C-alpha cells in the first residue's frame, strides 16, 4: 500500500475516503495528509482520523506518494495549476472529478504523470460505495492494485475501460439519487395507507437494502428474484402491472442514460 496518501478536498467524498481508509485499517491516520482551502474543515476531519493537515495543495503533493483529487470538476483546473510544479513522476494522481478524462488530466499535468481516474459514489460514506477505476499507461501494476484497494476499503471497486466511465456515472454515480427518490415514494405510499412517516422510511429503506443484498449474495437474476415474489393472481403481480403501465423501467433507464450523456459533455 502507498506509504502516504494525500487528499485535496475534504467535502463529502474526500471525507468518505479518509474515514474509509482509516476505519478499514488499510492505513493509519498518520499516513494520511489533508488539504482544504478552508483549513478548519480539514482540521475537523484530521481530528477524527489522526491525519495531518497542510496549508497548501502543493505542499500536500510534495509529502504524498498518492494524491486523491477530491474536488469538483470546475475547481480542478485551478488546483492542477497550483500543484503543477510539485507533481513528479513518482507520484500517483487519483482524480474523482466527473467528466475529466485521463487525457484532459494528462494535458494539465507534467508529461509522464501517473494518473488514475475514478468514479465513486456517496454511499462510500457508510462503507457501501461502488467505484470504477481506469489508469493511464504510466501506472504500474502494484500502483493499480493499491489504488483499487483504497476504494475497496469502503465498498466495492472494479477496474473498467475508460469508455465505460460515463455509463458508471449514470448507473452508480447518480443512481443513489434515484434510489432515494424511490424510497421516498415508497414511504409516501405507506403514509397514504396509514403508516407514520418514520416507520414508513424504515420499512422502505430496509426493503431496498434487503432486495439489493439478495441480488449480490444469491447471484440470481433480478428478474428471477422478482418472479419469486409474484404469486399467481397476487398482490405483487398486480403492483408490477401498474409499474409497467407507468413506464417504470423506461424512466429508470432514461435517467441513467441522461446522466451518462451529461457526463460526456462536462
């Protein structure tokens, strides 16, 4: 594993990564270095993880073997300009910014820079993230393994071809928002039928969690698992009919596609 890991940006994703790394035991807090333009935000996270805080992005790069660029795409050009002189061929630069390709990142860094592009998601904050990684040709096999291990420390992570990153953005990057909307809708219906709202949210969220776990742990096709719930002439198949009439599947597919297309054009 990388001896030192720096994180530039300590917002939701930066925080999730830092907490996941330390909680999993993959690294110790003293191996972690943080920077945020708002120092107090970085310091709060450092107090929880045992990490060190530095006062400049360039300083963080100088002290880190791997650097996670956890900033928004519109902020990234300024950050890359600030750290340009500190980026050397032995550093591994890991970007989680949506829409920024390996080539665009390479164009803004010194020639020969080792670059990893990652699309994580917000459930990383509770140790159930899903991340996709791709690499440029400068990254070694050991560095690829270490990079994947970072994101597996707080969920699941897979190596993909860069051409699939837009699809990943639409599916797992934006997907949590769609699931939250589904949970909210299920709960609203529960309230309509007489449940108190806190209870309805618990029933809805646990139902989604359990169903997802069934897919992952049984290896069964989701359609087969759906069929297992649908008794002949029963309540569930009647509800499935209503979902199909309302364009449920098409709406979900179109949402993923719209997100993927947006990511291509960032």
